[in-house]
């Protein structure tokens, strides 16, 4: 047993001083955020290399290209930090942090067992949905402050995409909350002790995953960074470490939304075969991250009008119907 008291955070069980617990929790969340997205980035290199016959990522460091991620990091560090002359320097420099920090904070409420978590908020899923939507402010700041019309167009596309797909994302999560009867992420996980909610809400799971892809602006929903139309969207003028922070934000978002999808629909840390809970949670996050990468290698980019139509005319009505069905079953059964 990691903690002698189930339902009590291992950090609170180990330490008595409030400030020590706060520092340890913050350090644990930060370490996880710095490690997990890098692993997903490494996995993307390898998966795309195999799926699309990209030879480059298979050679750095000789054995299976193990040093590709190290080479990329060294490249970003060495590149010159360029700020356009007409840019708003303060906003331009703050934008990567504003985009990155919400995903770091989000992991505060993600549980890896009934004892391994930073905080168990009674409104955990509301916290996740609220803090996750802050990311787009950083993208808007980047596009507006760059003094580049293509960057501004990319930022506006990102904002329009967030508005369109935030609603089906929240509605899909709401149907799970209705079935679980709690907003706590640990409570939702424990409510799946007999079966995972993906079995009762497969449509909701698909809606949540599609909306997550759009929220992350991942292919086939990467219109805000459509290189053939607007260069690289809001990030066109960024170089060096600032650009690396935006990439870290993308991979951090993949880990974050894979974590939330695992908790809502795949039983979170709950598993079987005697495998420790944290390993189950890590495996589910890794599997969903793999799917996100797989889709990048498989599907072409949609047009902007197709993206908007798909959300408002397909996903949102389906999500509302899902809530109606769950509510009816909940009342009828219980």
C-alpha cells in the first residue's frame, strides 16, 4: 500500500506541514508534466516514422533513433530568439506561458489511484473544463501580438474552433457526470467499479475524443496552423524556446485530454489482473495518445466550413441526445 488511508492523498499522508505538502505536490505535478509530454513527443516521432516511412527520426543516436528528442531540444536551445520589430514585445513573450500553464494546473486534479493525486476537488470536472479553455487566450495573444496578418488569422481560427468544440466536449462530460452522480474525478472513477462508461456511452466517448482533437488543433482539425494557407498560424513568428513551449503545450494537451477521457470513459486508474493502479492509468493515457498520433498519420485536413458544420450540426445534437437518453435511463432505473 502506498498510503495507509484510502481516499487520502499520499502527499497528505506522508507530510504534516501544509507548506511542505504544497511544495511537494507542485513539484510532483511539474515533474509529471515535464516528463509525460516529452514521452508522447518521442512516441509521435517513432509512430509517424514507421507509419509514413520517415527515415530521419530513426537514425539520431544510432539505435532506433533514441536521441531524436535530444537533438530537437538542442536545436531549439541554439536557435536565436527573434521578436518582430512591430510586435507587442510583452504580450508576444507572455503568450507561450499563458498557453502552457493551464495544462500544468489541470494535472492537479488528475488521480493515478485513490491515493496518488494532488487535490480531489468536489467540482473536479468543472475545474478541468474551465482551466482547459484558458489555453486559447495564449494563442490569441500570440497571433495578435505578432503583427502578422497570417498569425492573426490563425489565432482567430483557433478561437472559433474552441467556441465550436468546447460545447460538445462539455456536453459529453456532463452525460458522464449524470451517470456517475458526482463531479469529482475520483468519484467518477470509482463509479466505474463494475463496468467502464464507454460501454454505456460509446457515442459520448467518440464525441469527447473528436472534440478533444479539435481543442488541441490536431489533424484532421489543424486549420489554425494550416501551413499551405497561413504558414504556421499564430506561431509563425516564434522561434527557439518560445516555439518549443508551444509544442510542449500541444503534447501536454494530448496527455491532459487523454487523462480526462480515460477517467470519464475508461475507468481511470481502475483495472484488473493485479496490475498497480498508476500503471493502468499510464497505459490508458498512452493508448489514447497513440490514437491521437495515429489519426495525424491517417486523415487529411478538413476545410474550415466543414469543421464548423460538423460541430454545430452533428456533434452538438448528438451530445444533447446523449444527455437526454442518460437522463431518461437514470430516472427510469433509479
